[in-house]
C-alpha cells in the first residue's frame, strides 16, 4: 500500500487543514473500531446507498483487485465479529496503510450528481444545491 503522504497527494479532501488532519487521524485511531478487524475506513460504507453501490461497481470495473481485497477483509471481519474476537494487535490496520479507496469514485459521483442537477434538473428539487435539504447536511453538498 502507498504511504499516507502518497495517498494524501492523490486524494483531494474538501477540508485538509492541519487541525482537520489531526482530528481525522485521532478519530480513526481511537474512535473507530474497524481497525481491530483489519478493515479500511471505506470498508464500512453503507452499501444500499446508491452512491456507494455505484462507487463499488466502478471500483470493480476499474480496479477489481481492490474490490476483491475489500471482500476478503469484510469476510474476515464478519467471521471475527460472529465469534466475538478481534485480530492480534500486530495485524490491526495501521494509519499508514489506509487508502480511502472509494473517495475518488464517491467524489466523481457527487460531481456528476451536481452537474446533472444544475444542467437538466432531473433530480428532485429537494436534492438540488441550495435547497433547505442540502443546507441541512443530509444532501451531500
């Protein structure tokens, strides 16, 4: 896997100041339990969400090896969770190994949604940029 510095160069974060980077790392290290099962952060993405489903479809088409690695990690995590176990600490996911592999696809899908909403108007009005729904934080904008 690429190191954090290489990944950070490839991924454009909306907010990437030093305090935000620090908080992201602290939250990942101490508040999120998926690392104990060897998971990456995007392994927990909610699959029934249409954006995540499309991102996973695109991942499978463009980088099937990453999709397969994800399936393996999820399988191991489910097995461990069903038995009430976690991986030995030496096998926990490390911050340096984190890849945020779905972020480029999710950003691409979000940009397509915004372009479609502003050009064709095919999205419902509550999902358009500037509506009360999108300002509430639930619209993904």
